[in-house]
């Protein structure tokens, strides 16, 4: 119920508020389809007017309960079948949110057709308060991800669909560090490609662990992206 509330009250509304509207919203459920835990009408209620027509609500029929990898790959392949490999894919976890200029800023930062991967900064909320990850200004190399994460995770991934396919999509056999694993493979295939990477230099995503029973500070009415 915590995740459902965050999806409907934080995550999807932040998609609806984008200054550059997205062309397609794919919501993939990992819940039992007969449970009626989440309905298409619930999702559409988060969007205005004709934006509702851009929403597709799919059931994950791939690997389930493996750190959302089956869900993410389902959404990526839906984008591929709709727009082809040249389209941009932006991922957002159900408990995260975007700044309203996230999509617009990422697109403006991808100044060449060769650009395959755009990175922005992310704000994290933990037990001791708010912190910001560093924003990479150069394409990460694989070894950057072996001992730590240089500031990239699912909700600030902005990658062309074709690059995700070449990297092999998310590994559905992994139960954790799935975004780091994908970024290692993206780094390998793009590192020697000129102009393949761009950085917005801005913090445009916000992530917060599920608060129930975990002692995290409440973020009600607190600014997400201000210092």
C-alpha cells in the first residue's frame, strides 16, 4: 500500500507535470492481475485530458519479483515496438519522482544524433536527511561501478532504446544492483563512441526509501530539489 500510494501521489503526477510532455507512459504491474490492487483507472486519474490516451497499463509476464527487471524490460520493449530503437527511454521507480523539467532538460542536453545516454543528478532521502549524488560529467567507465555507484540508477537513466538493446537490457537473474550492472554494460559499448554521452549538470530526480516502519524522515511539504 505504501508503494501504491507513492506511485499514484508522487511518481505518476511528476510525469504528468513534465514541461515537455512524454509521448508514451508505460506502467507495468508485478502484482497478481486478479487482485485488483491497481486498476487502469487509478493510473489515468494521475493524468490530465488527452495525456490519458498516452497511458498503457501492462502486466509483467516476464521475470517477477527480481528488483523490477522484468517490469523495466517489458516497458522498454513496449517503447521499442511503438517507436523503434531511436526513441529515448526514461525510467521512473514507483517510489521516486522527477523534477518537472527532467525530460525537457535531458532532451536538450542530447545535442547530437550520436548521443545515446544522458545523465542528471539525483537527490536521496535517508534516515539522516537529504543528500545529493555527484553528477557525472564524463561517461562513466565500467570500473567506476565495481565498488560504488557514480550517481546513476533507474530513475535518472535516460537512454536510447537501441543502446539498451545492445547492452542486453536489465539482467532478470539479478536480485539487486541491477541498474549498476546495466550501466557497466552501457559503459563498455559506448565508451569509445564519440558524443555518445551527455550530462545535464542538474539534479532532476528524487528517490526515497519506503518509509513505513523504517524511521525515515517525513518529506511531506518539504522541497525535493532545493538546497
